[in-house]
């Protein structure tokens, strides 16, 4: 996977339409994220940022259009952290390292990169929300993949941790990686493109009460 | 792949993992039966294979709803779906972990509990053998049911309704093999049929369960 990553053209999306609960919610998306670039997805709550990222990650099929590369080149970090409460921090990461074909030696680096070194032997259930979030983000480093899809990566992080993560993301981009992220706060990424999803809405905005309930039901 | 198996086994034996719950349920059920049907040794001996098989079946049902639900809730299933492991392999490993923490302990405990129901010596051997052959099918069918219901709120109840009818062939042939063995009849052919069901489940259900999970992740 590491050798293929260098020739990777980055993320390319053409004519993409995204569905949620059987309804098309975004259509006509065309964008590219080249190596070293980041794309920040913005838009009001419910516009379809998470659905778009899940579609890019291959967790749901596109309603129309194409996404390249194939999902096995992308690393997705969603709202949930994929952390097992009864395993220790190090055990959680060692599991993901093995799933992604690593030997386990990179776990120490990932722990250090997110400032979790002192917590390695702690059970994950004793972590704070922000520490848990950092553990979830550390998984990205173990995937060995160059294209990151991040859904609100900075939720529950304190200012120092946001800076830590922004620096990490900056190093990832400088190393030829790429990222598409949904985020409401400014990570200070220089040269990051922004894409407002509102103009790509496929549906007229629904009445607030019925619309919100219906969408959430369909999504859950 | 083996990482998934060892992680699931580790989670099962940690606090709150539910390991031992099925076994305790099996024990209590077996102890309760003589209270319900009376202490007549001949009657107990006659119903022992059936009771122990139904007990093992219900006990293995207990931990099914956690098989994918917990991983779905904490995002692990999303991450596994994007990881370089096939979902079919994930299902097979989950079913294997379920069998190692449920079916295998039940198989080992059943001959001992057979004593409580006055099961004869050869009968206990055949019971263990029939459970060894039949319980993997219970875990695999359960994995399919759990895959279908992952993401449903309170999916455990509908899971039971889905899975229990599918357990019927395994129950018929497994219990029949144990009964024939206990009564000194030829149990081999029936046991082979139970094994055939297990192998068919092993061949088909990981694909069906993986397809169901992919749909449920959308």
C-alpha cells in the first residue's frame, strides 16, 4: 500500500449525488483534492456533510456519479471513535494496527503524535471525551492511508489538542497526504480549499420540525 | 483477521463482556427442569437430550444481540468496513468468537449437567459430540440474524424471533443424535446430517450476513 500511495492522484469526485435514507440530498458534486491539499466541507447542520463523507468512504453507494480512488485507499474517521471501553489505549491501537497489516511498532508513534503516551496503559473507559477523541484520531495514523476523511475531527478537543491535531494534519499534508474534512472551526490550514455544500442541495429545505425528524429517523 | 478474533475473545472475558452468562443460564435451566417435571429418574433420562439441547440453544441466543450491535454503536463496524479485511471474514471471525465463548463451553458443560438429568454414560458422550457438531451452526445462524438486525433499537427481541425458527433443523438432528446415542441406537447418520447443516451454514451465511451488514451501514 505504501508504494502505491506515492503515485496516488488524490481524491476525485465527478457528478456525485449523495442519498440518505433513500432520498437524494446532494447532487452535482465535482471536486478534486490533490496530494498535499485539504478540502474543508462546510454547510448548515443536516446539509449532508456526514453522508457525503460516508459515501466517499464507500460505506454507502453513490446515488449517481463516481468517486476515485476506491475506498480501500481512504481512511475514514466518523463521529464515533471506534474505541472499545474495556481495552486499554494501547490495546485499542494495537488492534487497529494489526487489522491494517501493521506489526504493532507504529502504535508508539501514534500514541506520541496525539499526546497519549502517558495514557497507554489506561482502560479506554476512563478517558475523558477529548482523550477518547484523540485515541480515535490516532487510528488514522495506523491505517497507512494517505487520504483522510474526517467528520468533525475536533469535537470535544480542547484548544491545545486542536492545535496538536492541526499540526498533525499539517504534517500529513506536507508529506503528500490529502484530507477532506467537515469542520465548523478554523484549523488554520494554509491553502485549504473550502466547499460550501448548500448550493448542491437536491431538495427544497423542508419544514423544520417534520424535516429534521424525518431525516434523523432515516439516518439512524 | 486473527486480530479480530483475539480482540473479541479478550473483550468477552473482560468485565461486562458476558462470558459465562450463557453457561450460568444453561446451568440454572438444567437445575430447574427436575423441579418442574418431577424427580422420576426414568422420565428425566427420557427427556434429558432434548432439554439439554433446547437449553444450549437458548443459552447461545443470549449473547447474540451484542455480536455486532456494540461494534455498530461505537463506530468500530464503520472502521472495519473501511479496513482491508473483507466483511465476510469479519462475520466469520465474530461467529468463531461467539462459538468459542458460548458453544464450546456449553459443549464441555453439557455432559456434566447431563448427570443432573440422569443421562446415561454413552448418552453424555453422544450429547457432547452432537453439541460439538451442531453449536457452530447456532453461532453462524445467529451471526446472520445479528447482521440483519444491527442498528435496530431493541433489536434483540426481533433477533430471537428471526433466529429461533432457523435453529429448528439443527435442534431436530442434534437432539435426535443425542437421544439415539443415549438409547443405544445408531446415531451416526443423524449426527452427519447435523454436521451437514453446520457446513452449509458455514458456506453460505457469512456472505448473507456481510451483505445484510453492508445494507445496514448505509
